DNA sequence: CCACTGACGAGTG
DNA sequence: GCACTCGCCAGTG
């Protein structure tokens, strides 16, 4: 199932890092299928343990969902709790928090 | 089987 | 940066 592949990738996102929908899709072997990632996360059964809050859109912001802004706020709070900072526009520095499968943890990079 | 929906992305003007 | 279009596909009724 495609959902399983997607979730497997999401589970690998380290704390304090984020990945875009498109990136997750690619890592899951599903290039150009970012929508599926969103769909897979939207269909998450309650109680499923995956860091869904670490998945954001390519603009570097938390995506709205059909349910309302409640969970959107929760997602942002969870990220801030992990050290991810948002600017006034509600966006985060993708160049700084974007996760690379090879980068792993360790380096807090952000500056060359 | 068909129509519609939806946490998106990249390209164009 | 904003508005619009097109591509892509699993679920649901």
C-alpha cells in the first residue's frame, strides 16, 4: 500500500527537522505525487504514531486542512516545541530545517 | 464504472 | 509575490 511507504518515510524524519510533501513522496519512491502524501496523512487513523507534524508544504508553512485550524495550531506548537521557529508570516526557514536523508542529525548547520 | 474530493508541486504570466 | 493551470492518484458513494 502506498500509505505504508509514505508513513515509513515520515517516521524517519528526525526531531527538529521537517520535510516537504514532495520530498517525502520522492523518498517513498513516488515522485511527483505529493498529493498522495497529504492524502495519506489526512487518512491517518487516530492513534497512529507518526510525526505527521514534521511534514509541511514546499512554501515552508503548515498546510491548512479541511477540518479547520485547530490541528494546524497543534502542528505548529509541536514543531516549536522541537526548536523550530516560525516567522511573523507563519513560515519557517526551510533552508535551515529541511531534512536530508544523508544529513541525519548531529549538524545543526544552517550556515555554511 | 463514473464523478468528486483532497495536509501538494512545478510552471507560467 | 500573487493568480491560474495542469499533472497525479487513492478513497468514497
